[in-house]
């Protein structure tokens, strides 16, 4: 069964291995992108019943407007033209199935992309959270804590964003709400706070440690030095840590989010992306652009404001959420 047929089946009956609630979350979370993007794609299929250069030109503009990214779109259109030629495709309706398949292929790119968190088998798992201010980093930490608490894990939050007014207190409130352990102090060296916090986490036998960091990207040199210092401290207390460094990006910022990913990738070892506020934007194509332009896996997506709306990223559920109305 091809991907298109598999997704078509999900419209009427989610498969046994697919959680119906998760499929519905993707459906709801990608509604804005779907309405904006797919409605225009449908109109394109009505305007052009046969594949032509004019069709490809308009398709290219449409994909770029969905924030899939210029480079990704050019690569994608070339692949599409290649298949049209090889398979002698003339009908734009059938081409829709090929578009769905090729978007999936361009993301996977013959790699086994793991969305799984690298868990420490011997002691606590340390997850360092990075990203500019205002992207939803603190809320994401809270949602991750909620997720892991529901899995029976003991969670600890450490406030490494020590100089921003209210940041420590804000994280403490979320720790209380999610029944997580907490350590933080205002206006001191974040590496020192992390050192003390990790010692406390070990004493309390925490399973998951979520570390918040400052979101200043204006001075990359200072931030790089700060993150290097943090990483050294973390490694000293828990060898092999951090096990993940997750970059939080606000999906609604589109190409600006891609620039943030490129900047953070230059200054520290990012292992994955958390894409927040996907439900609040029509720029859901950023998922494909991130993979193609930054080559980092999206590990979690924010599909709503609720605590359970942060979901592990699944490319099939994502493409289903985008194209459901066309199946």
C-alpha cells in the first residue's frame, strides 16, 4: 500500500497502531495550514486539468507561500518533473498523489529519522532546552514535564535562564503545577545553578532533568561560551550528558525560525527541534524546510495550548493532517 492509500484509509479509520487521539490532534493542529495551502492546491487542480509548465510555476509559488523554503521547493519541483517525465503523468489529479508521496520522501530522504529521545540507561536523562525568548520554551518544558510525569517518571526542572526578570519564578510556577522538582536562583552564573541543580537531582533520584537556558541570540559569542560552560558542568556531574539539546522554534515565525536553527546549530550541538504553535499558523510547511535546510529532526510539535497537545513528531500523521481534505 502506497503512502497516499495508507493516509486515505486513516481518513475513515485510523489504523490500529495509530492512536486516534493523536491523529485528531494533528488534524486539528494543522487546520490553518491545510485550509490555506490545500484549498489553493485544489483550485490549482481545477484550473489545470493537465500537467504543464504553467501548473508547475503556480505550484512552486504555492509551496513557497506555505513556508516550505525556497531551496526545498526547487529540489521538490525538480523531483516532481522527473517523475512526471518518467511515468508519463498528464493528469493533475493523479499528480496530487505523487505530490503527497514526494513530500514524504523528501523529509525521510532514505534515512531512518528518529524522533525518540536518547534516554540514559544508567542514571538521569538530561535534556537541555535552547531557543530565543518568546518561542514558548518555558511552556514547552512544562509540557514535557507533564508528558514524562504521566509516564511515571520523576522530573526535575533547573532554571538556567538566571538574568531575565521573572524567568526563574515562571519556571518554578510550572514545576509546582506539574509536580516536578525544581532548582533555580536569580542573577548568578547559570553554570553554578546547573551544577547545584544536578547534584540535587541526583540526590532525589530524578529520571528526567529539564534545563532552561537564556534565549539571547544577539551576541552569539557570549551565548556560545555560556552554553560551552554549561555543557562542561553537565558532563562533569553526569557523564555523557546532556543526552539531548532541543531547540525550540515558534512555527509561526516561518523562515525566521530557520535562521534561528542555523544560528544555534553554529554555536552548540543541537540534537532535535521542538516546533511550537503549529496550530496557530498557516506556515506548517516549515517542518519540511527545517529538515531540508538544517538537517535536524523535528522531535516534538505543539498542536494546541493544552498540556497534552505537545506530541512526538510523526511524518505520516503530519502529511495526513496537511492533505486530509484531498483524500
